[in-house]
């Protein structure tokens, strides 16, 4: 699925926060031997990215509503030919 410019900016902003958390979790898990905290930080970083990717925000709802409305009101040329 293609991303819009704002979608890419949102993903970039999420990665700015998720990557340091993941790096700290990796450091704790592998180098310092603090497995519980390291694993928790890695899971937190993964959840940050997953939530940004899959959770619908109020801004997304408006765009989805417009897409459905336009698709219903305006028929494509293929629909008229049948």
C-alpha cells in the first residue's frame, strides 16, 4: 500500500522515538544481561511502530469516510458502460 507524504512523516516521527528505545533494549538484553528490562523495551519499541501502522486515528476516519462517499456518489466510467 502506498503511503502519503503525511504518512511517511508520521512513520519517521515514530521511528525517531522507537529506534532509541529498541537500541537501549538491545543493549540491556545482549550486552548487560538485563533480560527482563531489555525484552520489555524491545516489545515497547515494536508496539510503538505497530500502533502507528495499524491503529486508526481520528484523522484517518475523515479520509476513510470521504473515500467511501466519493466511491458511492461518483461512479467510474467502467460502471456506466455495463
